[in-house]
């Protein structure tokens, strides 16, 4: 029996396209969004775009200001810091728990994947890929805690946006690679305490890079980026 195929609605397509532009920073934080502009960009009618915007508003990616219209939600220091407090705690716990559960074969495959990136990171960092994401996925897979995974899933989209910001900072990809190698070494040694600590250090380092990335942005200071607690 064939699996039913469900065609995505125009509203869903508009939602994913606008969200992708926000996460990729094509639509800058704090920037204005006009329905006419999105109609021209996405080549869609007003109704699916409006439905997509209201859906994104519920997820706090966009805001509707009375008498002014739609705006991409601002990035606030408080939001970033609070999110990374959660991320540091959860991924530290996940790494500690996964240290005794990840199969040797998976760890060796990850070691090969990271090692294969060294030359490209050293010689052409801007165009190099970051295999670190795969290590985070592997850890969550073997942490053995579906509740932890569910909580992390709620924040993955926001983390993706911040990841884009951090990786634009020169030297960050290589630094992140070294940090992931340290996490992997502790996992391969089955040292749960060390692995959890290395992950927490990596998350704090990522936060520092995000803040530096924002400050080094050609659009900084920007009305869409508030490096203040409020």
C-alpha cells in the first residue's frame, strides 16, 4: 500500500520560505515586511502570505505593530543569553548521558568526518562546512531522554539563526572544529564528566562568538539588534 502524498498548501510554502529568509538573515532583524513586497518576492497572492505571517507571529519570528505593519522580530541580548542558559544545561546533560551509550562505530565515523575537514578549514574557512552539527545530533540521539530532545527541538530554529551569525565571524569555524574535537575525544574516552564539561564550554564559546559576530556585522549597530538586557 502506497503512503499517501499530501501536497503542501500555498500557506505552508509561504511560511517556510519566509522563515528560511529570516533564519538565513536575508531578512534582517527589525526590518519591515510589507505584504506587497512578499507578494512580489514569493510570487504568491496576499492570502497565503498573510496566513504565513500570522503563523510566524505565533512563533515570535515576526511582529505586527499597530499602524506600522509587520516587522522581523528583533534580536535582544536577553533572549540570546536566556536561550543559551537552557542550551548549555540541556546539551551538557545530554553529552554526559550519551558518553556511555554512543557505539564505538559511530564515534569513529564522527572522528573521520571531523578529521576530513581540517585542510579546508585551515586553507579556505569561509567555504568550509561545519560537521559539528552532526555531533550534536548524534549526542541527542543517544542521550536516551526523549523529553530532553523535545525541549531542544523547540529551540532549534532560533539556534540556527544564531549559528549563522556566529559562523560569519572569521576564525569561528576553525575554533568550533577544535571544540568539537575536544568533545569527541572525551566521548571516545568514555569520560562522561569531561565530555559534559567540554560541551558546556563549547556552548559558552558559541555565545561569545554570536555577540562578537553581531558587533562585527556591517549593519551594527542596527535597530533590529539590541545588545541590552531589555
